[in-house]
């Protein structure tokens, strides 16, 4: 595994841990709200997020 992938994984974990570490109450509320969304809405959000990430990477690289 290349060093860049390991760094990307570490950055992902850092970003994922920011909100629960800094604002645990807001994070819990957000997770409760997300769990009440429909599967179709979650799929749309996930797809949009992946597309945004792909576009981001395209312009950065």
C-alpha cells in the first residue's frame, strides 16, 4: 500500500473524529436526524458526496 493511501486514511480518521470530539451533543443530534432519513435520501447524499470528492480530487491533481 502506498504511503499516500495511508496518509489519506489517517486524514479521513482525523476529519471523522473532529465533530464528536469537539461537539458531542451536536454530533449525537445530527446522527439521530440522519437515522430518520429515508434510504433514498441517504443514497442521494452519499452519491453527491462521492461525486463532490471525485471532482475535488480531479481539480487538485
